[in-house]
C-alpha cells in the first residue's frame, strides 16, 4: 500500500466508475464531479485508491491528470486523491465546494 500523499504532483490514469451526474448506488446522492479510482492500488480501506477528477463538465469513463491534493478523512480510513487535467489547479476552497456532496458526512482536511 502506497501512501496517498506520495501521488501529489504525479500523473495518474483514473478509471471513472461514477461519472459526473450519476447516482450513488446505496446513498442515492448525485456525483457533482467524475469519481473513480487508480487501478492496481490499495488504499487503507482495502479497496483501490479513490479519486475526485475535477476540471471537466462532461461525464467521463477514464481520464489522465495530475494529483494536486489528497482529501484525508480524519474519521474514516478512505482517503481520496484530487486529480485534474494537466495544467489546471484549484484552490482548497473550490475543492471543498466541489466535493462537498460526499465529504459533508466526513471530517477531513486537504493535504497539498
């Protein structure tokens, strides 16, 4: 298992299993951004490392970008990477707004 923070600044390929506009299968909220994972990784919850892919307004199946931050959940073991198209960046406040649809239920901090 690789430390999620080690991905910051690195280019990754994201497989998107919950595209922008889709609905969570259990909790029924709508994904406001593309959400997926980095294949062949293991996070602390035993699953692949999850990713918020920001910077596009279209639903995607896969994407490539640069990890600009990690959403570290304090009361959960499921940290998330924040990945954007190369050359884009988002301030912490905007990241918080974009991921609020899911992170509002978790105490977390953004690590750069």
